[in-house]
């Protein structure tokens, strides 16, 4: 779009009709209109990259088809509306296939038809610009600037990410909960040759075992009770892009064989269908577990382990990253202030010491939450040590001072663990040393009572 407005070129050799079109379009003061009586004169100004060109199909000195092709070759983002005296469906279809936006016949209602078409082009252009801006913002958000760290371990992580970008190899990202595994996966996707396709993330631990096949492979209408319509799975949704399987170590053994086959054959079968669906998606998996140990314990298939082996990127826990804590804190503070239109803030020496002395069991995710809250609590452009609230301090509260039932304490502990481990039910069940079914039953009972 021109800085002066939405630019429209009118190419029409009939002087009277040229003036009619220019007058009709110029009624909108936001449109900048220029008229031309020949293709040669229009081509001399085509470097201005107009938003729209109305093209008289029957020019005496030019072939309409060739003019259309020349316009689109020189200015591919310009939309062309072909205007003709004859209502020829075959020609209209042909021109639209060649790239014309619309084909309009010279008749009484041409003014309304033309203005509506231009208005639609402008709306689509505005939407396209917003989408492009969003795509650029997403790309900036997940570039390497988000992989902060000067330590040897993080330098190695960045090198491995670069190696993974345009090679279609399975990537396994390992590390404790909260170390930034999904950030790494997105950095790989949005900097690779698949960046214009979908990035689809699936938290395997959050999906009950009986639903995982439907979630990943999809299902046909009537395949099971409740399947009221066909639904495509995450593999199809990620076609051409990246499928990120988080907490892959939590996947039920019963489904692992089917996943292995899908990865080997690069095709899936929806539940309730006999047809095969080809898929082409980059696979990135993540886990906080040692998959080799899981294989030895019989909880993970060895053949699937070797299929996923690929490129391994290991993320260190935050407590082992030294002064990277301060680099990350500064990065998150600047990001938060920018997003919330706050003046930039800095950490005092005491605040920095306080952050460095903490072990951050929640890793990078916890640090982000801590410094964002500190930004809110700070009353000026300096973040003091008192503005920083750490979980170890909150844990010092005497819980027994609050009169609660044993069941209340039980739910408080469960909810705390669910929050800490991102609703990973299997991991929470292991940490609390209870059965997964017991955990589901307790939460369901709590939800049922709250709903009453």
C-alpha cells in the first residue's frame, strides 16, 4: 500500500469510460487513483507497485492476457480486476486461473460491483498484512535470542539447534521440568524451512491413555461413542510442519508400537478407517526422564527409543547455569516491561545476590514468574530484593496455623504438585507415591463437590 493511501491504476482506452471509472473510485478519499490509456504508459509507472489495477481486456494495441501476465510478473502483489464488454464465462475462468482477482462486465451496475470488489481486496490486503506482521512477531519471539546463556552447556545447545534447523532428523530435547524444552522446539521450527507450516504441540502426559490414539491419529464419524464427526489428528494438523511430543516418556506402552509404525511408514490410520493417510511432519520429542533407563525397566519400547534417538539436546537445570540466571532475569524483565508498556527496570545488587543464592526447583519457568511478579511489585525503575518473592520463603508459612481438614490438606498438596509439574498427572502420582487412578479419583471427587 502506498504511504499516501490505497493505490489504484485504471487502464482504459475509452476516454469517457476511463473518466467514469476514475470518478467512481475517487469518491472514496482514501483511494489514490491514476488513469492510463495504454498498457505502455501503465508499465512505465508499474514500479510504484499499485494495490489494484483495473484492466480493460480489449485494448486496441495490446492483448489483455499478455498485459495481465506482464503485470503479475512485475508486481506480483498487485490485484488485477479485468473489465470487459462481453460476458464470456470461459474467458473469465481462464483469466482468474492466470491470476486475475475478478472479471467484471461493463454494464449498468458496474460501479457498485467494482467498488465492492475493491473494498474486498482492501480488507484482504489489511488481513494479509496483519498475518505477515504476526508471523514476523512469532519468528522474532522464537529466534535464538530466547535461548539465553553464556555458559558452555547453553553454547552447546545453540550449536545443536543450528545443526537441527534444515536437516529432517528427529530431535529429542531432555531436561528437568521448566528448563525450556518447548522453547527449544519452537526455535528449531520457526528458524527451519518448515516455519511457514504449523507447529503443533502435544503434552502426552496430559492425555489419558485411551484417548491418545484419537488425539494423534484422528477418527472417523461413528468410530466410537461420542465421535459425532470426523476429526483429523495432530499428525495431519502438523503436515508439512513440526509435531512436538512433550513428555514422550509418559506414553502408554500399548500405544508405543502404533507410534513407531507411524514414524517408520510416515502414514497414519484414523480410528474407524481402513485408509492410510500420508504425513510429512518433523518430529521433536521432549522428556524429563532418562529414556534409556525407562527401556531397561520395561516402561519404554527399545525399538521406539532407537527410532527417536536422532539428535539429542540436553538442557541443564537452572541451578547449574551460574550467572546465566542474571542474564535470563534481565531478558524476562525487559520482555515483560515491553509487553506491558512499563519503563525499563534494573536489579539492585542485593536483588541479584538473592536470585543467585536460590536453587530454582522450577527452573527457567519459575525464574520468569519470579521476575515478572517483581516488576509488578516494584514501585519505580529499580527492583529491590524485597520485591522478589521466592517459593522457599512462602513455604515457611506455618500451615498448621490454618484449621483445615485432612482432606483439605491432601488437596492442597495435590494442587501444589500439579502446578509445579505442569499438570503432569503421571509424574505427580509418582512424586506423591500414589496410583494414577487414585489421583484421578481424588480430583474428580473434588470437582464434583465444587460443582454442587
